[in-house]
């Protein structure tokens, strides 16, 4: 579908108005210049067609072109050709010729830079040559004072209008640039805000992951985290030929503490044991609340003998600890089972099961002691 005028660029509409007024003024100047001269009907027809009808035809053409701006640039060069033809047909009256040439070359330069000026210097004389061919060579440069005055006023008004249009374009460009700078600043601010929000989201996600892997009471890792970490650490120790030990810890007579002093007292015991484990664990160790009153300390690269010593240190330290609770001073002891890779198993479930059996033996051998997984002791007990 052809474009309608109100959908065409601002430049096409502005040129249409300027062309209509300027060419009408050229017609008036030509009519004033005709005083005392006998223009032929053919010349009058040419002037009417060029100055009064042509601007509307060019606008119609530009409006329905696929590329209106490109069509309008062609129209400017056609203007130069036709104005050259008209002044040649009139005999090159000085002020009319000067006004026509200055108007078209300034307009073309403003719209097409120096290339427009160069094209005008070719198009205007080309139109004059066509005018010679149509009307024959005539030269009457003298312009009467009415036509001269009208040309001076009209040319001045045209140049003022051109200057005002240039000012409007510059103002529009300046406002556009300021708007773009403002949008750029807003975009940068929005980008920084988005970056901060993403960082906050990443931090919240890290916190949520940390919370999902931590025991709410003691702050130690939970069993869920242990299940994934133990497999990974065991695989690494296998790959690097390193040992791995784990100790499974249970608070002796914990149910009696809860029954006698209440669950808050039991929670305080759990919390203090969790803090003790956190202090005694190395940076590579993983201290977990395994469930209820059971805790597990995973110790990658630690030999069994050293793990037994660490378990004894932990048992003694907790046994000496006094836990204040209201008017009471609570004490408790630990039973601990120890197992280690590779001597006691090569899979995570196997190591935990053997540590649990060692813990069971510690609890049934009087509690408050450390026992190491020993398959021969298990077989003897079974017999």
C-alpha cells in the first residue's frame, strides 16, 4: 500500500511547504518582471506549470515513493534543473536568476553537503541549456525595481526561513542527544541496579544452599551435606592414595538429660558439643550433626592412629565440660566409634556402618570410651 502524506518523514513535508511558497514567490517576481513585456501564452503556461503546479506534483511523488527521503533528494536536483530552464526562458533577469540560483544551491547544500552544491552547479546550467533549446537564446538581465525589491525581500525571507529550519534541526538534534545521554545514564543506572540485584540473588542463593546444608541448632553440616561430601572426599583419597577416617559420636544417656531437665537443656548440650567439634575440626574436616544426639566428624587424609588420638581428645574435652543451664551445671560423656579407609572399608556406606558398629560396642562396653572397628571382635561377640 502506498504511503500517505501524514506517514512521510518530517523533511518531505517541510520541503513541500518551502517549495510551494518559494516557487509561488518566483511566479510573482516573474509576473512583476513581465510588466512592459509581451510573454507568449506558452511561456505563461510554462511559468504556471513550473511555479504553481509542479510543487504539488513533486510532493505527491515523494509521498508515494518507496523511499520518500531518497525521492525528495532527487526532487531538489529536479528543482535546480527546472529553475535553470525558467530563468533561461525569461532571458536571465539578474535578480530573479540570482534568487533562483542562490535559493536552490543553499537548499541543496544544506541537505546534501558539498556534493549537493556540486550537483547544483551542474543541474542549474543543464536546465538553462534546455531553456535555450525551448525558447531560443534571449538575454534581458535588467530587472525593474518592483521585481528587484520583491526578489530582495523574498530571498531574504527564504534565507531566514532556511536559517530557522537549520536552527530547528540543530535544536532537535541537541534534544535528541540529550535524551540519548539521559537514556544512557538511566540504562547504566538500571544495569548497575540489575547487577546489584543479581549479586544479591547470588548471595541469597548461596545462603539458601548453606542453610539447606546446615543443622539449624548447632550450625554444623547436616546429613544431607555429608552424603554428598563423603563420596567426593573418599573418591579423592582413593585417587591420591591418601587415608580417610571418620568418627561417629553419641552423647551418653542423652534421653535422661531430656527427661530430667527438659529438651531445652538437651539442646544446650547439643549446641556445646557442636561448638566443640567446630573448634577441634581442621579446615579440611567436615563436622556434621548426623541425627538426634549423634555427630560425625569426617577427616580426609588422616591415618587411623591419629584419628583415634583425636577421638580421645574430643571425649576427654567434652567430659570435662560443664554446661550451665539455669541453676544447674550439666555434664555428659561421649561414646565414639572410629573407622578408616582403606582398612575398614572402601565405600562410604561401609565405613559409616563399621563406625556405627564400633560405637555400639563402645556403648555396650561401659560408655564414655572410644572403640575402633574390629571385625574379629564382632565375630567373637557373635559366637
